[in-house]
């Protein structure tokens, strides 16, 4: 196998590992909200993929669920 083929194979493996990690991280983040969200909303959250910024906003909203949150804070 040439160096080029080896590098391509490694890049492919890294992309696969990253995709698996993203799914796992997303599910773990969704599990944080299991107790505070209705079942249907939680299932939808768990099945979707969010970027880091979106997850940060969800974390802010969950932390502020009792007191509310200002638009500027989000």
C-alpha cells in the first residue's frame, strides 16, 4: 500500500470515529434533559444532531427553566 493510500485510509477511519463520537456525545447531552422534557421532545432531541453552540443554548435554557432567560443572555 502506498503512503497516499495509507493516509486516505487513516483519514476515512478518523472521520468514522468522529461521526460515532458525535452521535454518542449528542445522546449523552440529550440524557441530561430527560427528566425536564416531555418524552416526545426528549426523543426528538436525542435523535437530532446539534452543533456545540446549539447545545450550549439548550444547556442555558435548561439551567434557567425556573427563572426564565432573557434573549440577550441566550
